[in-house]
C-alpha cells in the first residue's frame, strides 16, 4: 500500500512539473500588456506591467506559471494564458509543451515524502530511487513512526524489477531488506490512593506526550 501511494505521489509530481524547453527563451509581448506577479499564483500581487513590443526572457517554469525578466532586470511571474499570446524572435507564437506520460516513463530519478498510517500510528517516510534501465531500479526509504506509547524508525534498501515497462499498468517485483528500531515514550507514575480497591503499592502510569504528563485520576464513590 505504501509503495502504491509513493507511485501515485510521484505521478502527481511529474504531471505538475513542466518541461524546461522554454527556459532561457526571449519572447516579445504582443498584447497591450502582461502582468508580472511576485509569485506563481493569482493570489500574489502585481508588481510590474510589461507593455506591448517589449522583450522578456523566460527564467523558469512552475506548472502554469513562468518566471520572467524584462530588459530593465525586473522579474515576476506570468500565467500560461498570457504567455501563449507572446511571440518568439522568429515571429511565431510561443508554443508551450505540456508534460505527457512519456516524460514520466523517461525519468531516471525520483524522490518524495509520504504521510500515512502504520498499525494505528502516524508514519512519515522519505524515499528516493534511481532507474538503472527500463527494467531495474534501486530504492531507499527512511521512515519515522509516531505512536502513542512508543516511537520507531525503519530503513529499507532494495531493487525493483519491471518485466513489461511499456505497459500503462506495470506489474513489478520488489525485494527490499529492512532494519527497524523502536523506543518507548517516557512514562511517569504515581501511587494510587489507599482509599481505592487497588493495593497501595500499585502504580498508575500514563504516557508522556511532548513533555506533558497525563496522570490517572481516581475518585471514591460515596
């Protein structure tokens, strides 16, 4: 299940990432103006307007937003819809290529972060992988488990074999030895009241959570 989540997360990251073909390209504004924002989103304020006929250089792309620099050195982010209305130096419209499945299949490195459940405890996992070829890849994962009564860590290093990489749904075989360790959370105790039915030598304990102790409370019915 964790591996399926990892592949789903990676696919989302690849589909939201954009190819860098337009980076470094200079384009000409043909609309009355384009708006430069402080960040890649409509919630960021507009800091500058580039007017028709001016040239801007594409520095990088993040999903549907382009980071530009004008002739005066001012930088900002422009949405894809405005970039489609610009011209390249040859006089043709700028063509923006969107990522496809082939981009996902062709990549050789991947890394990610997963959040999930491990036997009722929260688990945070960081992983990385490298594809040696279309059939074989190596992977490493480090995880930290946050339980109510104990914490744990585990690490895996393994290899994955994909027999038919050209299929859209890819069966795979994975072998990954693991090493794990766990440690109990700090616990604090106090003796029960002699008025209770329990022996006075017994102790009631509760786990300490982030330095705050929770003690068992006992009341005598009258």
